[in-house]
C-alpha cells in the first residue's frame, strides 16, 4: 500500500469529508489520488491566488461524483477553500457542493455530474485554446499556450456524448487535450464487464487519438512518464490508467460498495491502518501543506506570462490589444453604435423573409466585427443558415470561425459550453428546434452555469411542412421557457431577429436560444425599437381596444391579418409581438401594459400553450403532434390562418 503522505492527504480529506456528510462518492478519490498528485504537483500550470488567470491549464473532473478529490486538491494547493469548507461538504450554500459547480468554487472550471459532458466541455476548452492561439500568437511569441486535462471514468465513456465529442476532438487534432481514464471496472451497479466491454484503446485510436495504455494509476513514475509522452503528441491523448476504486479500504476496495456511499467507520479504520495514516480527520501537518502549496509557483508562472504579453505588445500591438479585449470579454470600442445603426438600417427592408435568412444577414455583420464569434451547425448549415459568406471552416483551416460539427447535437452543445467556459470566444451553433431534445441536457447545463452560449434553432413549427411530425416541434418552446436563466427569442421580422442577436451577444449571464422560421414571413414596421428590445411591444394600438392579440414569430403577421378581419366585424383589437417573454417579464411596467387585467389578452402561438397560462387563460396553440403535408396546408389544418384565428378569437370572447 502507498504511504506517500502527499497522496494520502487527498485520500483522507476526501474520505473523511464524505463520512462527515454521510453522503458522497469516496471510491473515485481514493483510486485517482495518485494520478492527481502527479498532475497537480508536477505538471499543472495554475495560480491559486488568481484562479481566472487566462493562460492557466484547464482541469476538468468529468467524473464529477468524485468531487471531494478536486476540493481536496484546491484546498491543499492554496485556493480560497478552507478546511471548514471541506467539513461543510454537501451542505446548503457551501463552497463544496455534491458535484463541482462553476461559479461556486474558485478553481472549478465547469459544472460536472451528468456523465460524459465534462469530457465534452474539455474538448471545447482545448478547441478554444487552439482558436485563440491561432488568432493571437506570432511566430516567435506564444501568449496563448496551455493544456486541458480531464479525468473521466467508465460512466463518462458509456454516455454517447463522449463519443460525439471525442470523435470531433480527433478530427480537429486537439493535441493540447490530455485525458486520464480511470479504468477501475466498477460502476454503481457493480462490475461493468457484464454490460460494458468496449476496448477503449482501440476506440480512441479509431478517433485519431494518441493512446498510452496499461498505465499503473498507482505508480507515480508510470503516470509522470505518460504525461510527458502525451505532451509531445500531435493528437489528443487518452492515458488509460488501471486503478482500484476505494484503494486501501479493505473489502470495499475494488467494490461498488465504495462508489456512492460513505465508507463507514470500520472501513475508514482499515484504510488508516493500510495506509499508515496517523492523523485524525481533517488534521494535516505543516510539511504536507508546504509541499502542496502552489501559490508561489503560480505567481511565477503569471509573471512569466506577463513578460510574454509585453513582448507581444512590442512586436504586434494589434494582437496584444485583441488578446486584452478577448480575455476581458469586452466588445470592440464602437461595436454597439455600429450594431444599432445596422439595426436601424434594417428597418427600411420590407422584404418577405424567413427569419433563418434574416439571421444569416445579421451574422454577416457580426462576423465582420467580432473575430471571437465562432459558429457551427450539426450538419444543417444551409438549413439553419448559421453559415455566411464570412464563415471559414475550422475543420480545414486553423484560422477559421465555423465548425462543421456533423450529426452530433449533444456533443456540439456540450463542446460550445466548454468554449464559453474557457473564455475569449462566443460560440453559437444550430440545429432544428425539434432536435434540441438530442442536446437538451447540455442546453440545461449552459443555463445552470449562466454562461454565454447561443443556440440557434430553426424550423420552428408545423409550418416546416412535409418532413412531418418527427421534425415538427410542439413542446420545445415551453421547455426552453421553463428553463431558468434561459432567454428564448422567437423573432417575427428582420429587425426582431437582429435585436435577438444583439441581446444574445450582450448577455454574459446565461445562454440564449434564437428560434427561427423556415417559411418566409411578412415584414411590418416596428414603431419602437426601445420597446422591442425589452421583449414585447404593440405592433398596433387602438385607444378604444379592449382585446390584445399577442403573438410571437410567424404568428405575429397572422395576428395582424386577423385583427383586420375582426375590425371589419366591429371588434377593435391591439396586436402585440413578444419576441422574448423572459426579457419582457423583467420590465414590469411594459409587462403590465401588455398583460393588462382590464383587457382580454389572447396569445396566438403555433406550439404548446403551457408557457403562457400563468400570463393569460386565453391561448390559441397546439396540444397534439403535427402531421405530414405542406406547410400552408398544415397551418390551415391546425387553425393558424387569419380567418380561423379571427373565428377562434370571437368564440373566446
């Protein structure tokens, strides 16, 4: 048994914290402690006193159930995580939640727990590093030059998202990505060989990865040599480490009993005996702390990087200024004024356009002004219109700004999350709205972490037509709107689409979904850009009206036509467009003006009505799946023609 006190400090801080909480996963920290000690003490470039240092190595704990391992590493290395924080493991509002959470704990790069997404995030971080290095570095100066390391286990590799992301990493030659596979053969249900026999080495080789196999995860020299070899590779690397889950814990070693529950006092006593650990829970001597402390080394690395940046400033001031702007995540100096003028000019365009085409026009402007905007699509570039004349394929050109993700919706979304977490880039990518389901958990994780990711979802209703109910979204707008911290924009015109993009770019505190039509939509004049930008506005307003026809996206033009029909019948109505309900709710005055209790408020939207019932009891929507047929025929069949809407309004009244 290993008696290295520096390694075993990780083991006992982890095991004792889980025991104190009577909840958690001690087995993985016990098994991966040796690997972690080598990586963090001998290879990882980081700065505990400045956790956001831009050129730090990124470390991702994809098998996030073993969260006490990273908390122990952060505490010992000198981050602002105290021994009392470790004692508060899994308590309400502690800095040590059950799974690592971005924004809660300094040094935690991403929220992990949903297995497989951590490795996908790591792919995104490595990709962002590669993109920024190409934009910033010169022949002689490497201002962007860091590694991305990732721990992962059997569960991560079983999840399909790992396949999507790792396959993409191989295609893109992300050689700054080094992963450590904790090959212990155990998951919650027991020994995995009854249900999982993938040859991970061959699988990774098929992706185009460098594989370092048969590494003893409890042998310091083996691990160290593997990392050194991995750094020299021109491919992403998978280091396959054979380990024992619950290392040292008697009969709980190599058993599922150490996976997801506290060890218990008997097993802890055996662990202390086996590893010759003389300390009481949460007690360590000064020598251990001195050997682990990374503050001085981190500050020296930062100073070295500052010197490199000074050299860049002298050699290429424009690249230095770009680095400063991107690392501080600020917009170009005159960007807002130019964008506002661009939007004002768009208001003169009265062409009938699909909002997916409107979005493409806006992207032409954005890509000309924001080199950090990195686009993509899950094999639907021409359908989502996420690609523009300014798009250059990153798959073929390291200086590109557009990624062909292939049919990998989940991987695409999780990779974008990693890019946003890295910083310095603004990722967006598209698929059909109905296929949001494939990548749904990564959409949720973006919202949970509060990061700037832009999800572009086209083909937004039954109006897409002949592809039928498998492709026609019904419940998806409701799902997005019920996701905390998500802004869901469903624009009706070219100008509304531009405003949606403006807000998505400006929103640094959460993701945005931009929902776009396949079919052309009639343009109409926007009387107040200011009201549009707060999420909802009156397209037409009559003093004598006591009915508001409220719509989004493609149904706004239908509401306008229905209002004219109703007016001929003597019923005077206002027409309201709400491109973003979340933005409107934040503006109480405008919200109360639109959802006025003294008027009858009728929402018209070609989707499930549930997101509207807390605002009004009158909704014209769809509560069934779609049908196969042409878009116009389906809209008429489901009652979304001006005439049928007018009839429904009269019935509701």
